[in-house]
C-alpha cells in the first residue's frame, strides 16, 4: 500500500509499505493492505513501517490518519 507522511514543514516519507503501526488516541493499531477505511487521530509516539528494504521509525507528537484499502495518509506534528 502507498504511504504518505507529511508535517507542516515537509514531506517526511512517500512510498510503498507492507505494514504500518500507528499510535492512536485509542491505542496502537497496525494497518495492512486491504484495511477497512478509517479516519483516526494520532497521539504522541512512534510510527513504525516496513518498506521493501527496511523497517523505519518516525517519532511524532500527534496528528491525523486517513486509511484506505490501498493507501494511508498521515498528517503529523
């Protein structure tokens, strides 16, 4: 699935990912391809995502996530 991570200052990441773990205000969730559509708020914590070549982590202070079956858009601070 395609992952977009943006902050107000810059594009943090844009590319393919097979798994994304997000810190939400309701607890941590893992998003896999074909996930049900969801909009959620993000809490302070670490985003973990797997690309074809590595596992990456980004620390955030909060934000919003829009999850679709083939893409995830994260607006973070």
